């Protein structure tokens, strides 16, 4: 009797392999493994993702793990689910931590760079401008601090009309004007529009106040220097001009208003006597605003470009061009007629315009002063007068420079 042994029992898994070799692949675990690999790839290669994106990605895969389809496909044990959940959570947390560390490091680097001074900031820093003695603030009494490499000193002469020098004037670092000379009303093309410093006589104060919307409100970045006799500038409540200036500065607190001290006014008088040999009081001479303006410009400017000032002998020329005394008063007096009448006047106080221009021409031989519109240069001294004249000619305005 032949006894045949029964074939060994095969496992259910082996039997399934014999029936279909592809059924041996654990599809759910394969999908979840691929999902974890995707998360790891994103964490290592796409660190620019925001942390919120990682949280959103983790939520998607968590929903996938808990989906009933995958559970029915073989992942029925809760511990298997937990293992994959913890693995996904670890990968997401690791990626978020990497981003947070990188962002914190970048923030520290940016803060360090902001605290570190750059070369550009060091180059931009400039020293304070020098103090100009004799000019004090109307409210705080502080001295004037100002310095300019290039200044455009714009006169009020009618020679400026039609010259088209406005853009050239505005290119200067500082633009200096006098009294109530306007820049609006169509004059900007010839005289420019900027104002850095305006020198004003006590007698022009009312005209300046009448044009305050144009001259004061629109020029609060400019510096205003007022000059006048000491009786008008008294600080004890009796100085008419001083009181009005304080009131004006209270109405316009941002206005930079300065007055010339009486000691400085004496220096201007002494300078006139030194340069001309004439005592101002004895000769009944009244210094013009142009005299003060030119002298102040010599104190604060390295180079002065003067616009609209004629040569001392211009009015003696038989064919000289006739222009109004002020460019903004076309029907006003003739410029040369005004110059000659004041130069020859003996009764009362008069401006010595032509005498002052001779002094300015002499200064231009020593200092960096140039004249435009009309364009002219002072003639050089004769050869036989240079050495002899140098011994007797006083040094121009050098003592006033600070």
C-alpha cells in the first residue's frame, strides 16, 4: 500500500503569489512610503516654502493615512497608522525648524549690516559750517552758521531782463538776493527761482511784508539778514525794526531771521573808510544793500558769481544801454541816472553806488569774484603800479573773514 503524503499547506500569502505575482506588493505601504519621500524632498530642496505650507502638506497626508480606502486595503492596525503619522510629523517639523533657523539667521545678518556704518554714510557726513560773527538770530540770538562753495549774487538791476540766466543762477550752491526782489511773476527765467540768503535793508521791510506770501511763506528755507541803524535794532523794546522782526518770526516760527549787530555795523563803516579813504558820516554816505551783500558773500562764499552789476565806468560810456534801476519796476527810474545822482549828491545822505563798484572791481582782482550780465572783468593794474600800489593799498575785507 502506497501512502502518499499530503502536500504541505501553503500560506495564504504564498497561494496568492502563485495565483497573481503582482498581488504580493503592499500598495498602501508603498504609497505612504512615497508620500514620506515627497515630504523629505520638499524639506531638503524647497526650503523657500513658508512654514504654513508644511503644515498644510502634513494635513493632506494625514487625511490620506486615515482615508477608509487605504484602511480597507490592508492598513488595519492602528499602530501602523501612528507610525506613519509620527514620521510625517517629524519630517514636517524638521523642515519648519530649518526654515525658522534660516530666517532667524538672515534677520541677524540684516540687523548686523544695518548697524555697521557704510562707506557712503561716512562720506556724506559733513562738518558743521563755520560761525559768522556779527549775525544773531532774532529769537534765540544764536550766531549764523553758513558756508557755500559757489554763490550766485543776483542784483536787482534791469540788465537781468532778457538774459535767460535763471537756470545758470539756480545751479549755484547758494543764491543770494536783495530786499524785495521777486522770483515769481515770470522773472524766474532771467533771475532764477531759488533763494538761499536774502539781505534786506530796514527801509525795505514794509515792502517785504507786503509781499510776504511770495518772499517769506515760499522761502522758509532761506536765511534773511536785516540791517539798519542801531536805534532801529535795539532789543530794549524801543527798536522799531527789531520789534517788527520778532513779531514776524512769531507768526512764521520756521523763518530764519538774523540781524546785524551794531559792532558789525561799525566794521562795515570802517571797511568803507579803509577802502575809499572817505569817512562815511563826514561824506554823508549811506552804505547800500549791495555793499552789505557783497561783504557778507565774501565771508561765506568761496566763489562769487555776480549777476546784473555793471562796471564802475559803465555809465560814462556815451552809448551805454539804458535799463530800469530795478528789473521788477520797468517804469521806474533809469539805473545810470540813479547812480550818477547819488554819487554827486552832497546834501543829505546818499548811496555811493559808483564808488562801491570801484571797490568791488578791486576786490575781484584778489578774490574769486566774477561778473555776468553784463559780462566784464576788472582791468589789471598797470605794471608800474603793482608793486608800489601793493604797499599802500589796504587788504580788502580779509579781517572780516572768520
